[in-house]
């Protein structure tokens, strides 16, 4: 039986798919699906969060996906695969209050692709998300190195007195710009 998180992601995927294919508002589709599905309050919040994150950040998320799969124009990717990728990238970049580990998000996305997609969907989703994860990992290492170099020795505080939130905002913006770079500068693994 699926966990509450898995069921929440499934509902979010269904809402995003409906919005993508039919043009219905994703939040309205999510609301309707949540009314039809038995989920805990936490799972409902996760599903709603994921849909909102994807809808509110769709151009940037699509840019990241396109940069990670430059040989596959997003418009030509199946709607299921496209929305599984959107869901996972959205969750990785804008995690909920109680975030899942990176590997768990990828595994859940692969499972959704197996459940709802075509024969090659799981492999495709895994490959694209592996590229995204590698780029996120490189970014996190750079952030940690930057954070260590900018700290006042002994205090653990940044030298300029800026709080951690400003640095986090810069890193999220940097992640979007680096992960969404053009295919010419993307590296394939």
C-alpha cells in the first residue's frame, strides 16, 4: 500500500497532468482531487504545496528540466513524464516543511513514472533527475564552501552580518540560473 506521501504526490501529479492536458486550473483540479481522496491533513498539505510550487515556478522549473535534457524538447515529452519531472524538480527546489531526502524524491518520481507513464518513462525520469541532482549537489558543495569562507572564525556568523536567509535566497536564485542554463553549456553525464 502506498504511503501518505506517495498518495499526496500522486494527487499532485494528477492535478498537474489535468491542468497541462485540459487547461483546467491546477489548484482547482487539486482541490477536487483532494476532496475525492482520503488523505491525512499532512498529506493534503503536501499535495497542495507541490501543486502551488510547480504552478508558481513553472517557467523556471521547465527551464531546469530542459537544461537537463537538452535533446528532448519539453513540448515533445509525454505529459505524464513532463509533469512527473515538474513535480520532482519543484519538490527539490522548494521543499515542503518536512522535506524528503533527495534520493527519496527521485525514487518516488520514478515510481510515479512507472505507474502512470509508458515503458521507457521510468528510465527517462531517472536520467533527467539524476542530472538535476548532480547539479544540485555541486551547488550545495559550492554553497557550503562559500559559507565556510565567509564566516568569522570562532563566531560561526557571516562576516558582513547578513543572516542565513539572504544567502539561502541567493543560492536558490543561483540554482535556478545554473540549473536552467542553455543546452550549449550543459554537461551530459
